[in-house]
C-alpha cells in the first residue's frame, strides 16, 4: 500500500509527552507505521508527503459528549420541520465535526444504529461514532418533554423504529428499557441521573432514579460484554448515586462536592465536563429561542460549574473532553479546550483530555487517541502550536488536514 508521511511540523502525540521537533508520522494503509525522528526513517520515494508547514501534527480529537442528530432550534421551527429532515441535517453536522478535527465522538442520545453504519460504510462523511441510542429518564425528569402547558415537546422524536422512548420508572421498567436500548444497538447506556438546564419541569440539582435503579442499569450493561453507562449528573447527590452504582462517566458534574470528587477518584470514574454547554446557552439564547428557564438556570450554575471542574482537576479526577454539541452548533467543539485551560488546566493536559483520556473513556484506547505505531491513522495538522495558543483550535480554518482511518478527509495545505 502507498504510504503517507507527515513532516515539517511539531509532533504532539497525545500521551502527554513533550512535543517533538524533527519527528515524522508515517501511515501505511489505515494504520500508523512509524512515529519518530525523520533521520531514522528510510524513505522509498513513493510516499505521499503531507507538509505541515511548521504547524503541529496531533491525533484526531475525540468529543465524548455530542448529539449529532440536532442543533437546538426555536420551537416553531421544530414544529414545522418534517421528521426525515433531521437525517439530512445530521449529515452536515457530522461533516462539520470531522472538518473541525474531531475524528471520534460518543453520541449521548439521538443517533441510531443506521447513522453509525452510514458513516462506517461510507455513505456519509463524519467521525466514527459510539452510540447510546436514547437516554433513560424518569417521568417528569430531564429528557421528558412534558411542558407546563400540558403539551409534550421532546428535543428529538422518539419511539420510532430503532429509537425506543427512554421514559421509565421503577427497577423492572428500568431493566426492560435498558434492554431495549441494547437491542437497538446501544454501545454505551445513557441515563439522566439528575435534572438539567434545558428541561422544563426540574432543576440540575434534582436527583433522578434511585440507587437501586441505577445499579440495575449498570448490571444490564455488564451482561453485554461490559457495556458502560454514562450519566447526565449535575447535582451532588445524583452524582454520588451514579458513582456508587458503578457508572463509568459523569456528564457535566456541575455541583461536585468534596465527597463526590473523592468517590470519583477512588472509583476511577471519568468526568466529561461539557463546559461549553451553559456558556453557549447564554451566548445564543436569543438566536436559538432558548426558553427563559434554561437561561435562568445557566446563569445560576455557570460559576459553580467552573469551580467544580477546577477542583476535580486538582484532585486528580480523570477528565475526558466533551462539549454537548447540539445544544450549540456543531463544529465549534475544540473551543472546549480553551475553556478547560481558562478554568485551570494546562494546555497539554487539555490536549490529553481530548485524545488519550477521551479514548480511554470510550474504551477505544487500543485503536485511537494517540500517535503510536499500530493505532488507526486518525491524524490532524493545525496551524501554529496549540500549546502556545489553545484557542487557535477553535477556528476550523486552522485545522489544515484531517485524516481518519488513513484517508485524508480535509486538506487545506
């Protein structure tokens, strides 16, 4: 097979090791064949050369919390949009995400098995997906579209072929609903363990599902060769319930207290902070027709979110980058790294959270997340050096080259 060589750039391999000068990355078919000094590689002369032009070569980034099937829209637009339009829109969202340098995502509800297969089989361009299908939620909780008017307005249609409704109450209903998600192709189970910012009838600190119900979800996942559980969990009590139940990752984690942080450290629980989500709600509320209840709750939580993230990072909680893209437009995912640095993380740690640690969170550490021999060739080239200006990654024009599975999907050099 013809080889591709990335050269003339600083190499940041995603492991947290120091950046390397005069290194090259060699791709053979879909795999990385060599990462090391250019002087130690023997060229055949037949390689395709990707000239980084003094920029930086990195692993493809991983967003551990997205919603590829939607971008938040005003109610009137949602009510007047035909059902099938969401698939055609999703095609554009997927391509925007890939062009932003994100080559893998974990979809936190909305993408069904057909969307994943459409990307895998080459019908549409996009990052590789790990899908949760739909989220489990209690009646009246986060994810239940019931409005105070008595009408029901879900963010996405549910209960259509391949997309079970996620509402369930009580241990046996929860068990059955988890099995329905697994039957539909869920590779990770998503549960709403607390209320949330966008839900009309609850609050981020409200606890949802009992410890016994959460344990059943985890148990059912283990029966399926270790399918993990991710929990939307914002309030401290809901977070602690989730960790005690054996849930793999806490999404958002806005109201972390000392006890919940310690539990996460002891249990190796991941935090996917999605710092961009409440920021984007406030920035885009008028444009997107966000409900005032969401704006009010975002104002209430944004400083607490910042403090919780900083304390979790300092305590050594494993942090994987995630954005909640879909709440805000797709394609601005890497702005999250700037917020992580603003809130106390080093630029290198922010990159590791978005590559190596995110791959570990998804259980894909054996194939993506770092530039190492034998791993899939997910590689990006960016202008400049993100260690000097982490916010440069947020500008998609700075993402010069995107390679996924050994195929160049974007090339601006």
